């Protein structure tokens, strides 16, 4: 295979030239690096291609999206070559470039919008480029935020200091109307504080009472001592949460601070009790961590370095605000995928069935090799789906992944099939050289320790292209 040329320039919002044209007006998110639609004001020419895979293959930038060198703001240049045999990969390999769009004027009306810490140099990440920060700022300063426009922009990544506000808006936790936000935020935080004594504190008391009753029964040899079923259930639920909390995000010291572990324990327990259809299930603890980190960042001086974060001097009211925001946003996220966690977890089983069917459709040699080696998707991809890939990535990249997940909104459940397939096929060339034992060991611990934002964006890019290409054509799913 010839060595493709490199794409070295981007348009103003970080979208690869040509690729944004390919998917403009074609559903969500629209542009491959990675904004749902290109900035129509900054586009100059370029035909809109709206046909399927054939049109995708005719676009040079799209053909090279799976084998490219990224250069951003003349500071970051990195080559990434994912494996895989997507139908979109067999296209011409001569890249074309277009001048980057001019930086938009900045809106000086920044009232109410979080700012980056002073003195911090401009990030080399595309999601933090100055033009994108300016676009987010203008959008968030509107009296009523256009949520669809925010989804399009957020799909490509959100600047870190704007994540808390953007995530609350994307999840519907805060309203688009700027004037109503403070009132609603205060009310929701107050409501959560009222849940703590009603559920968590009473459960802790019930557990303590049950333990005391059990001890008294043992001391008196009274086998008829009656311990309520409720106390037993609460004790079991609390025990499961208490076991999982110390295991959460083992490489991130912030989540092992005693105060933060208590926050996580209360959040998970209250969520489980208030959602009896599933209750707390292992893996939900991982899903809470991006929310805790992002909302805690609002209270920290150095938002870029979690290793320096501490809660020692943080007032209790601030800690409870972080906890409340995490709880309500976790509820919003899980509302769309709750069948992942109900009895027998049918949502996960269905997702993995669709992943297997899609992989067989777009990369038959890899699918055939996995089948030949008797590798079942449930053996490695159950955790991928259960934790939405969080355990497979460095923690910082999990937040970037969350930007796209939350921008997807109600479409997340469907899009997850394409993300998981793209993640698996990133390693296709290696997988085809392995036998069963090596395959299982590799897939249960994929080597992403050195990944950067560009790597996860390659995965998301290919996932988006597959969904756009197969939109309305469900024949790649058997059912």
C-alpha cells in the first residue's frame, strides 16, 4: 500500500478539509474532525457529497482519515495508522490541503462563561484551539443557547474549562435559557441534599441497626431475632457499592481521597435505590468518574493537573454541589442506556450482537479470524460496553470521549455500536496474527497507555463514517 500524503492543515473549527463537505447536512454529527457540521460561513466552495460509500471513497481526505498525520497549530504532529479493512479505506491516497480558515473575531461579552486560568499557553489540542474556544464562547453567551448547534460543536471536543457548563446543557440538566439556570441549578442541588438523609443516612442507620441486632442475637443465641428485609437489602446494596468504590479509577489519586470516596459512595447508593429496575450494578461507578472530575475542576486552581487536586480545604457546600451535579447528570446519562444494567443486561447483549454483525460486514477477515479462534465478543467487549470504554483509555481521554457521547444525546445507544467496532478494528492487523490465548489477553488489556486525543478521534471518525454510510441500511445487522 502506498504511503498516503499527510493532512497538515485544518479549517478554523478543527475540521479536516473535504471531510466536512462530505457529511455536511447528512445527519449527526456532520464533520469528521470532528464537528457535526462545518462552519458554513468559513467554507468557500467545495461540493456537497450526499451519496453513500462510493461518495465517501471519492473524497481524498476521507480516504486518508484512517491513515494520516495530524498537525495542529504548528505545534503537534503525530502519525497514527489504525488497522482495518473498512470499505472506506480503498480510495486514492493523494491528500489535498486547503488553507485554514481565518480565526473568528472574539466576542468580548464573556459574562457568565468560565475562563481558562491566566498564563496557561494555548493548548495544542484541536478541541482547545483559539477559534473553537471563541465559537463556544459566542454560543454559550447567547440568551438562549442553540442546543443543536452546541451538539455539533461539542462532538469534536469541548475546551476543558467549558466542559462543566456544556455537559450540563447537553444532558438537559440546565435549560438553554440563560436567565433560568441559576434558579434551576440551586433547586436541583437542594433536592439532592434532601435525598441524602432520606436514603443514604437512613440506610446507614438501618445497616448499623441490623449489625447491632445480629451481634445481640449471636450473643444471646436467639435465632428468632428478626432483622427487617429492608435492612438486609440496604446492607447488601451498600456493601456492593463500598466494595467497588476503592476499585474505581485505580490510576487517579483524586478518586482515592477519603472525602471523594464518600461522595462516590453516596452518589452510587442513592442512584441504585432510586432506580430499582436495575439497582446499582458494577461498572456504574466508572460512569460517575468523568462527571465528578469535570464538576470538581470548577473548584480547583489547576484544572489541567488532577494529581494536585485535594478536597481538604474545600467547603462542604462545594463538595455537595459537585456530588449533586454528578448525581443528576449520571441519571440523565443512564436513562438512555438503563437496559445495560437491568437483570441479565439485555442492552449489552444486543449491543455486542450488533458489534459482531457490523465487524463481519466491514472487516470480514478479522471477523473470520476471531471466529476461527473461537473468540466470543462477550469475553472481551462486555467490559467495553458496560463501562462505555472508560476502563480501556487513559482517564483524560475518557473525558474527551464523553464530549462526543453527550453530544450524541438520544443517539448514543446506536452510535456506541459503531464506536466499539471502530475501537476493535483499530487493532485489526495485529489481531489477525494472534491465536486464542494471545487474542484474549490483548483485547482484555489493549495498549492505549500512550494514546493521545488524536487516537481517540480516529476511532470516533471511523465510527461516524460507518454510521453515515450505513444510515438507513440495516442489513449489516441480522436483527
